[in-house]
C-alpha cells in the first residue's frame, strides 16, 4: 500500500513534456437534443452509450487495422484522439474518422471535428495543450457543417492528399460520403459479413461478405439515417447542416437534393 501511495505521489509531482502528435477533437451535433429525446428510457440511453463505445473502443486498438500508440479521451459526446505523427498514422486516423462519420450518419448521428498536428499532453487521466486548443477551434469555428476539418500542417505531414479528402473554399475536410470510400472499407474487410458490419451501424441483409455488397447500397443506408433528421422540424441553421450531409450522399446516388423535399418548421 505504501508503494502504491508513493507511486501516486511521484505521478502527481512529475512535470511532463508536451509531445508532438496528430490530434483530433470531435463531437456529435445535436447531442443535447438526443439526450432530451432519450429521457429515462433505458433502451434509448443504451443507444447513446453504444454510439460513444463504438468510437472509443475502436480507437483503443481493438480493430484489426488500428494504428499503434493511439490515445483517446472522452467526456459526454466529446472525443479527443492523438497519436504519433507520420504519413501512415495520419492517413489511418483520417480514414478511421471518415468511417466513423459514415456509420454514425447511418444511425442518425452527425460528427463534426477538427484535426491538427502540434504539442499536447495526453495520458490516461488528462489531456491538454496548444494542439487540443487548435483542434477544438477548427471544430467550433471553422467546420460549421457536420464534417471533420483538417489543418494545413496535417496535409503537410501527409505529403500526398488521400482520395477521401476534399477542399472547398480553402477548407480541407474528410469526405467519406462517396461510393469510392465505401469500396475502400469493403476491400479492407475481406472477411467481414454484413451481420458484423451491421454492428457498426448498417442494417444487415444476410450472411454475405461486405465486399460483395454494392457500394451504393451501403451508401444508401447512410442516407436512410439522414432522411428522418431532414424531415424533422428544424430552424434554418440546423436544417442547413442536415441538408449539407444529405446532399453529399444524394449526389453520389443520383437522388433528389434536400431542397426537393418540403420543409417542416418548428411550431
């Protein structure tokens, strides 16, 4: 017991250095309203919990393709992820975040975040530093729509821009809502069945390998998760965010855009 106390004292008194890492901060748009809708219903509360667990457990290295030295922290719907900087780790992190966006949308949850490279202290009990401040700034003041914005220093670390990145109006962001990105996920999961993929948010239609399912069908599952949000009574600002992600997917599938549907306004 004395050794344990002394170890805690030493840990409390230590003065760590910042580490240079790639840092992502993201959360879920409309989380407060999701909590209000859940009320005290255990089933709905469980759905919220599973949404967080899906992300944090995958980031904790339980996936086959998880990158080394990934650290994560979460509080409510806020998630911080960091890992060492290299073209491989950065590309993996962005691809993983894109997959999260895709499966979350299929479940009616929209992710917004920011990714940067910089100095951070990140361990099992605390996370802070200039890089986290910058990632939060990107999420809160730059992203606007449900997208994950990527800082210029991240692009510099990558060297070559991945095909699932896009730049519009000078803002670069992860763009997973394409049939090309879905095909990438399928190619990485050669042995994954639709039932397993359903556990990540997509409906299951039989015991088939993911790479045998048409990519436009999987993308349509994501659109089906967005449509109920689009039809909900929303103010203009909230509606524009849902419409943004709806139109990203609909344009890939050749389907009508959000403005084609009647608006339902509050009150």
